C-alpha cells in the first residue's frame, strides 16, 4: 500500500528540539517555566497584540473568555454555525445558550447582515442582548471582521474572535486575532503550527489576561497553602509544549507560504474540471490557507460528488474530510436558536478538505490530483 498522505500533519522545523531539551536539562517539566513566558511574549509580538495567556487548547481559551466576559447560565451567546464544535461547546459549559448565525458566500464565515438581524430578534424575543459574539475565521479565511465589529459596537456586545485556524492571516493588513475584545488561537496537532496540543487567549486588556492565567491554574490564591475562593481550571500549557511552540513560531511565515502554494497548486490543476469551485480571497483579505477546500456540484460534474472523491482517496490511503457540519444541524444543538440562510448547509453538502500538510512531497500532491482528475475521465468515458 502507498504511504499515507495526511490531511494536515504536524511539521517540525528543527528548532523545537533545542527548546524541549533545554526544558529537560533545567527540569522545567511542568505547566510553569521560562518557555511559557517567552512563548506568550513571542506570540503577542508576532500578532502585535498586548497580552497573551498560553493554554491547553483553543477550546479552553474560549471557555475562559466567556467566564471573563461574565457569561452565566441562561445567557445567550451568538456563534458562527459553520465551525467545529470547540467554538460553541464552552457556551454549554457555562450553562448558556448558543445562538447560531449562518455564513455568507464570499468568505464562508458569519454573515454580518444576518448577525444584525439575529441580535435584533433576540432582543425582541428575550428582552436582553446576547452576552457575547463568537466569530470564527474558517480554514484560515478572514471573516468580514470589520463589518462584524461594527454590528457588535452598535449593540455594545463584546466579541470573541476565534482565529484557531487563522494564525498569520490578515484583514486589510491587520493580523486576525487582534480585532476582538478577546481572541483565541489553537495549536492542536493539525494546525498550521502546533504545540502538540495547546492554545492561547490574547487581548489588549492586561487585566483580562491576568485573570485568565489565574483561572487556568486552578484559581489558586496568593497564600502559603492552597487557598481557593473561585472555581478554577487546569488549563495552563506545559513548559515543554511551549518550547515546541517557540520553535514552531520560527517557521510560521514559511508554513503560511507553503500552505498558500499548496492551494495554488490545487487551483491550477483542478479548477478546469467542471463543477469544482475554490474559495478565492476577496480584496484586502490574506488567508493562511490552513486547509485547501473545494466545492463539487454534481449537477455540473457529471455526477462526481465529494463523497465519491473522499472514498476513492481513502481507498488509496489518502486522508480528506468533509467541511464542518453546521452546528445548527448537530443533534446536541438541535433545540438552540439559529438564524440560517442555507449557505452553510449548501457548503456542507458540496465541500471537501484536501490534503494540505506542508510535509507532503510534490509527488504526493500529484498523486492526489491525478486520482481526482481520474474521476472526471471516468465519467466522460461512461457518457461516451
């Protein structure tokens, strides 16, 4: 069998081992240590934002952001519906209610106009404003974040910017994760850079980030014994993982360039096939292209579907994946309010994520492309 081609595998740059070895040599094998402090400073500097807390996951970062913003039981929180469940699960952790808002076609992210309508309707129906807005930058493509921030400002609702998939992407030259009142990143093993598992909460509000660090270390009060006046969490990143992150940051821009080249390769090779569509960058937006995604319209492709492609790639030991199933269609959130326009459901029905690992070889990408192209050749032969 051919060697496995992964969707988005970790890709070490070579610098990570130095920092990890340093942690071992100095015995900083814990969720405290110099690499954590340095990683927070380096990540904040890269994104030109004031303060950063390195955490165990992006989901943990969203959870702490909700706590910091005072989200409590029965509060409502607006969230993108076209996303991974990690974006909205923390709303449920707080006993709050997710209110899902659909996407627009240009970026596949939250529709600002629909957001406005949703907020107005929630105020009309409940008599109070949603407590926060979680907006996601999907697959590294910037949302229409300035328009979304204007809507949020109109209703005086704080924004949590979920840039888990979008580290290094920009909107009008400004890094994603610097628009929201609080913002998060993920360093899960499949992200553009990784700490094996990890995330970060960032903000220009120093008090909020200090609060996040306190809550993330079990909310231990400054006493010689273990004193707790607040419920805390074990959400801090380890010093070893932070060392990996420091090494990964050194190759982040290179990884972004590589991911963008992978997208361009697929676009060049596959865009001429009938029924295949890509997601271009609107003016002023710079995507990190974490994953290359395509849409396949079976009405135009002669019956080729994303599922046919996915199963054929799988048969050849190649990992691909459907795009995210919208949260308003998930059984666990079926009773939550949602404001939908059909965009995310259409994307889910036709969308596929292609192998985008930067450590895949050119020959491996060629193999993926040839297998996809072969489906169209097969269909044309049948039609003849």
